[in-house]
C-alpha cells in the first residue's frame, strides 16, 4: 500500500515521503480500515520534525485522524463489523491506504457526513466543546473572543460558540481570511495586525469579553488580559506563536478573571463519565446537523506534501483533508 512514511527527523520534512509499505494486520482488539480521508494537524508536522511531545519510533507513518470503511476486525472485536463507515484518532498511521487501530478509538460516521467531513470533526469539536463548555462555562448571551479563528479548532469554536448562544468575536492575522470567519457565523471579525484590545472593548460596551479562546499565546495572550471582562475566563489552548506567555498574579486578582488550561483529551481521561458525555454531545450535534465543519481543501494522498505546506504556510482556513 501507499503511505507517507517518515524515516528521518528533519525541519523541512525532507525525511518523509510517499512509499510502498506492507499492509498492516489488525491485532485481536483492533480494526483494519480502508482509509478514505485523513485530516492534517500541526502535530503531524511536529512529529516529523521531532518537536512534538510524543516521539514515535522511526520509521513511522504520519497522520492522526482518519475516516474510512472497516475491512477486517480482530477476534475480540464485536462492536464493529466489515463494511461499517468509521472515523477516529490515532497517534500515527492515518496517511496511508490502510490503517489499524483499536476498535475503541473508532466511531460510526453520521449519515449526514461524508468521509472528508468526518475525519477532522472529532478532535476539533471535542477541543472546542471542552474549552467552551467544560472549562470556559460559556453561557448564552455572553461574549466569546476566538483567536486563531481561521484554524480548524478556531472555526469549530466559532460554531460551538454560536450554537451556545454567545456573541462571537473572531480574530485573524490574515485579512483575506476574515470573510470566512463571518461566513462561519462570527458576529464580528478583527484583523490582529491592528491590535484588538480597543475594538473588543468597544464592541462590548467597555466590559470586555467573557470568555477568550487562545491557542496562540505570546503577545495575543498579553493583550487578551487587557480586554477580558470581570469574572472572565481566559482559556489557554496552545502556543502557536512560539512564546509561552507569563502573567503576574496581581493582574487576574485585580481584574477578577481566571486563566484556565485546556487539555481536551486529558479531561476525558481524568473524568471518564464527562468524557463520554462530551463525545456523545458532539456526535449528536453532528447527527442532528447542528454543526458545520469547514473544510478548506481536499487533496489526494499523492499530493500529501502540498497539503502539509498549506498548514506550514498558514494558508488554510479550517481543515485540510487528504482523500484516498
């Protein structure tokens, strides 16, 4: 089968290429999936660069999210069968024609979704849900400020915020991406290059945003502390800027806001019952057609490097998907 195999750690991804490799065989608790679509994520790139916290043993097939058809099941698998349309997450192995993964990591795809929509849905919407519902306690009528809004998780945060009845302000450092944020449902959009503190304060009558979703960190975090409402929740989702921000504790004390860390997967591991509720909720939304994942581009497996370049060059709005 064809697979995007990383043999060497390099900054420019030159150590990874599309190769012919043997098809995997499912273990007794695993399912073999004929991959129809795989979603790209920044950790896929970071693993090939040796910069991610999880460092798989070389060589490895890149790719963390997939959707496809079940073609074989291990002897202990009873909940899935050959022919089922499934999607799920894995640490590696998704950028290939076939992949094996634990049956417990897979979900049936809602009838409303095609493979390309299903592949990136779970991780993006779970992150948005845990961030805004569990950690941010976002309420109807509150104002949500979404940074990094043109990314896959940012677009999901806009979607979930509107679904919960919030007024959503979305930011991007690329002015050409702003119309897509409005199309996703954002009530207001801001070009980060001009700063955002004053505009957020103006849009909220001087009060500031109740919840701030921040996957960027650095200067964006710093400025966010200047336009957050009293009793606000500043959600630390990531550090895409490359700088981990620091804050003196007198600032949240005086301004009466909380800095809240978000780890969506770990939240479910720490609180299994809530984790199941989180998953049930986002997949119910999908089945009911209440959400609208945004797919920026669909490229073939043969063009996986171009797909990765869309992420590296910050050109994507929403998710990039490989179709196989």
